[in-house]
């Protein structure tokens, strides 16, 4: 994607986010009940949600660059970057703060399946 196209996508998402903020804050929208508005375009996902009474949070997910950014906005201050993170390596983790019951954590399941596979190897000729 060219830089110009990326700019246009970002500009469209900013417009979508502004529309989402308007929808979330208006009492006429069904989105208001959920407190969330969302949309996507060209590898970008935008989600707007209420975080406090007069403050909305805009989350942008750039699926091409594997980056999440979060912005906060209210009616008086405008838009403020509150966080950004690459999630490129997150999916490579086996577990992180896994609250599963004993025996069901990803690392424990992996060990159990590897042990089972080692003791009973599958012979593709038997299929």
C-alpha cells in the first residue's frame, strides 16, 4: 500500500472514529446502549467506546503492521494518544497470566500432548 493510500485510509478511519464518537454520545443511536461503535477499512480496525462520562476511547488496530494504538478524546481537549503497542510477537507466547485450572494451561497441555505423541507415535502407513 502506498503512503498516499495509507494516508487516505487513516483519514477515512479518523472520520469514521469521529462519526463513532458522535454516535456513541448521541442518545438516538442503538450504539449508545452498548457504548461501542466500530468499523474497518483497508487493514485498519477502529473501535470507539465510552470510558468515562464525557470521555471516549478510540482504539485503532493496524493489521498490516500489527500495531494497536489507543486515543482518548473529550469534548474540550481533543484527541490524545494514551498508548501504542506492537502485537507482532504476542501471538508467539504460549501463555501469559493464564488463569486456567491446573492441567489446562497451554504449557501443561503442550507437555501432555508431546508426551502422548512420543509414547504412541502415529505411523502414516497405518491410515
